[in-house]
C-alpha cells in the first residue's frame, strides 16, 4: 500500500482540498485496486461531494476487497444504505444487497443505524 500517497491524500482532506484528495485516492485505487482502504477513502470523499453513484460503487469495491476483514469495515453497509436511501427513488436491488450485508452487524450498530436498516427493509418489502 502506498503509504506516501495515503498520507498525501489525508493531508489534502485536512486542508479541505477534497478534489485533490479524490485525485490522490484515485491514484491509490489504480495502483492497488484490490486494497479496500483506498476504495473506502474514495467512497467517503465521493459521499462528501454528493456523488452518490460513485460513492456506492467505491463502497462496493471496498467491501469486495476487504476479504475476511469485513468486521473492520462494518460501517460500510450502513454508510452505503444511507447514500442509497437518499436517492430518489432508492434502488431496491441495491438496497436489498446492502440490507443483507448490514444484518451481519445489526446488533453492533447504534440505534440510528438499526433504524436505517429497518427503514430500508420496509422500502424493499413494499
């Protein structure tokens, strides 16, 4: 993992240079496409920029490449559900996939995330 690039991206975030940080983390993802952390940072940056589809795609890649470390990335399903629920209309197929992933960590989530998972489940059911 390119520590220097990650540190550069984090410094850009701290300075409020979100566009530059996105560019930096795109480089990280390009160099290390199977490493979850680069995708995770990129997803959060896209979320900040309200680029919902790109954020969901990056969270999906982060989840895919987290291998057996999903417990360390347990917030990815709830973060992705939040983004999906903010879309008009929320894509039910994607909601269903992420609700299933969130169920694995449901008991560990605080009340706010639990309610969001339940709300997404109700949308899927209707």
